C-alpha cells in the first residue's frame, strides 16, 4: 500500500478550500484502488467532494487506463491517459456524498 499525504483542494459550496487529507493507494494488478481520508477535525465543516489523480506520465499522458468503479453518488471526468477527476453529483448545498471530516471513502478504482 502506498500512502500519499498532504494538502488536497476540494470543493465546498460556495468556495474552494484547502483541507488536510491523505490518500491510500492499493495496487492489485491490474487494478489500482484509491481511498481518500479527510483528516480535518470533525468540527471543521470541511467536506471533500472531489479527488483528482494524475496517473503515470502526468497530464502529458501515460499508459491508457479506464475507470473500473466509483463510489455511490460519484462520477468522473477523464481522458483515460493523463488525468482523472472524480467528483460527487450532489447539487449544492447538499453534501450527502461528500467525505466528512474524520471519515474516509473508497471504491475509486482504475
């Protein structure tokens, strides 16, 4: 398992905010599964509603990939080689499918 820590930009209606998060990546060839953790304090009010991934090769492109699964309520945008953005389909100000402070969400898989 690989753990990526740091700051991730997420959307929180009506503003974009920075939050402390980390992502765990589990490689089980041919699949890569991502779990995002919202490391903000539970009373912070900072919810995560998107997760961006730059696979090998970055935005300039790498080996082709396809999205295998997304968590319930989430969808994605990708070019299948250089970028992938998962986001939830909630209409603001609803945050039913956001990752709440102190929580995690998995099922992001390519």
